[in-house]
């Protein structure tokens, strides 16, 4: 196995990161948690929950816009926590979360929009909230 660097030492870090910057947020959402996923349009979409479990989303204005995001919009009402998001086989974003009873719910991006379907329960999957 080829390696760069000094034997016994890890190779130099070639990853580069920009300095963290706050997202311009005129809405001042107080989010308890946040997750992100990239859609088929290459734009990053952020998802977060407020203290009462309301789910909010925010999308980049342009791919690789370096923090230039549209305003937060609320997904269909549902009190959820522990969000996760990823593209499905059709490259539409799917957001999943857990309610206070441990039931798991999902909402799928509506094609060619940044809107999402009503939440549907994932049967047979109950988690500890």
C-alpha cells in the first residue's frame, strides 16, 4: 500500500475548509438540531427543528453558493425530532423524523420544487424518542 508522508506518521491533511460563517438569517430561527442534504439540482438544503418540533427547510440560492440561502420555510405541520435527510432513487430529498411517541415519519420533496408532501408514517418502525 502506497503512502505519502513519514513512516509512522499519518499523511498530511489535504482537506481544506473555509472559516465558519453564520448563515444570514433574518428569521432568527432557534433550531434545536439541523441536518442537510443535496438534491438533484446540486443545491444544499438545510432542515431543522424548533423547540416545539416544527420542521423548517432552507435551500441554497445557487449550487455552491457559500452560505447564500433563501429564507426558512415550514414543512407541513408535524412535531418531529431527530431529523435525517437524503436523496431517494429519483434524487428527490426525503426527510425523516421521530415524534414524541417514537413513531417515524417521512416527507418527500415534490418534483421540480422545494416543497414537500404531507408527512406519512413509516409503519413498523418505532424508535425511542
